[in-house]
């Protein structure tokens, strides 16, 4: 459940895979804030995360996850739930692709429930270093004008830096655009730069600077302020 899922969108497929034996992955994680396309949920408070994902030998994938977040210091913890299904394709030695559908829900918080949505995304990756994605968005709740739909596009770059002992380092950077013109009459840009470190095959640490443009800050307020975000993910 890497940070880029929150920062950029499932360009999160930082590891689009080809055919392999069926694999079940369990993850536990913690992050200093839970972000959706440059916008912090839960007043940018720390979040805990857990998930399980299954990848089959013929490329099918599915997963479910949960994140706990605290909207403010005077409120209790609430929950984000998600479920994902899709298919990954190995196109050749350099290129891979993924199609996926994901549902996000916030069943225990009235404000965050407005972020309940379905996402239908297509990602194209080159050598595990360049990731481009386009995502169709459908909010569960219609806007006052009756529209639910929007879209987002992302470009994420990942440059391996080499290893020190058992730790492998990489630089990451991304730019994205979310369009909610039909639903809410606005759109905005966001991006990040960061450093990740992978310890063996099971532990990943990330630190990123995340920012959105003035249109996001006008619409979302302090939730769209630029900020450092750190995360730790452990796989089993």
C-alpha cells in the first residue's frame, strides 16, 4: 500500500507484474497523512493501514484494505475501506499495463462520506520507471447539479539510485491533474517529489513533498496545503 497510492492514484502500480505464480501479499503500514490526489483527508492526521492482495499467475489481481484516520483532535478515529479488482498485462520486456476498478468508502464519517467513489483506471508502465495513468471517477453522491463523474491523469517517474547494504533507494516524482468540471465546476493540478528506501523485499519507507495548485487550496482549504508526508509499509 505504498504512499503513491495516496499521492498520485494507482500509478501506485509501482510494480506492475507479468505472469508469475499466484501470490498473496499482506501489508501493514503507517503514514503521517492520508492523501487523495494532493488533498489530505482527516485534517492531515496520521493514518494506519492494512491490506491483503492476491495476484494470480495469469495476471488477475484483487485486494481489500482499511485505513484508520482521525478527522480532528476532538473527534475519534474513523475508517477508509477499499476494494480493488483488475488485470495486469506484460506487453513485452519493457512495457506493461494494468486495468483496475476500485471502490473507496468512508462509512463512519458524514463529511468524508462525500469522498465515497468508484475509480476505473488504466496504467501503462515502462521498465518500472515511467508510469502514465488515466482514471475515470464516479462519486457515490451526486452534486447539486446532478453530476457524479470526473477524471484524473497522472505521470509518475521512478529512478533507482542503487543500494547501500540491504537498502535499495529510488527517487520518485509525479504530476497529476484532476478534473471535476462537470460535477463541481473546478479542476486542479498536484504533484510530488520524494525518496523511497526498500529494505529487503518486505519493508519500504518513503518521504515525499506533496503540493497542489491554488485552485485546490481555494476549494479544499488547508487540506490542500503543501506538506511533507512520510510512510512505512511492511509486507508479509
